[in-house]
């Protein structure tokens, strides 16, 4: 987990699982994991606008409609 979101801008709604969020996976270079989490997106992050299949993959998830 990074201290960046927790201590400075507090934008992550699930800091305990932050290392599993798409933003952190992208920074870690885990392209295949990110692609799998974005195949059929139904949620969008209010912070970075990344889309995901499940809200647990995002810091600030909200519904996404195509």
C-alpha cells in the first residue's frame, strides 16, 4: 500500500486493498492483471477515470454505463 493516497489526499475508499487497485497495478507494470480487470467494465474511478469489472479494483468506484 502506498502512503501517497492515505496521508496526503485521502482519495482511496479502500486503503487496506490499495495495492490491488488498477492505479497501483499499472505503476507496478502488471499489464496482464490490469487488462483482466478491465475486460467488461461496469465501474469507473472518480479519481483517475480508469474503468473496471469490479468496484474493488478502484479507489473511488462509481457506476459506468457505455
